[in-house]
């Protein structure tokens, strides 16, 4: 309620400020009429002159209002056109497509693409037989192996074994 009261006070103050600004502007622009001491014919001439000025201002106001209405209609029509265009072209949902590297390069480069880019062919092939031959299978007592590898000598053997694959 305090905020509403404060807002109401500010609003009333704003209205008073606008009224004061309007009066100041009119006092600045419009000179006060001095009708005292004028004859009837002079007053009639003054009225005609003021009437002509009012007509000119009214014509300008009418022209500006017509331009404003025309622009408003044009903006409204353009907004309707934009909405129509948005409605016609519906974006389809995207799907995942599997494309090989060759097909991608052909699509990007067109007929310039001549180099085959088979990535799987460039991979190093590993045969199962080679891997089985490299690892000698020892069947024995595992306790002896643990005792042999314990301590610094065992670690040195492991280091030497890793250094030379022949086991020298």
C-alpha cells in the first residue's frame, strides 16, 4: 500500500509537471493577444487572420494524420506478409544420415574430388597370430614367479625384459 501511495503521488506530480511544461511552451510560442483599444474592424481582421492560421495548422494536422494512417496500414500489411511467408515454409526435422568421407568430399568439392579417402585402408592391420607368438605362455608355479620378481633384482629383470624383447 505504501508503494501504491508513492506511485500515485509521483503520477499526480508528473501530471502537474506536464501541465506546467505545456503552459511554459505556449507562453513562449504564442504571444498574448492585446484586444483592448481595437476598433470593431480591427478585431474582425484579427479574427480572420487567426482563422486562416487555424485552417493552415488544421490542414497540416490532417496531412500528417493521413501519412501516419497510410504508414500504419503499410506496416500492418507487411507484418501479415511476413507471417504468411513464415507459415508456408515449414522446416523439416533433421535426420541423421550416414555418409562416407568420399561422399562428403564429393558433395563439397563436386567433380574436383578424385582422391579416394578410405580411412580404414590407412589403418595398421594387426594379425592375431603375431600377437600370440610374441607372448610366451609360462605354466608353472606362480609362487616362484612372485619370489623372483620381489625386491630390486626382480624390478631390474622386469626393466631389462621390457627393454629388449628378445630377453637377453
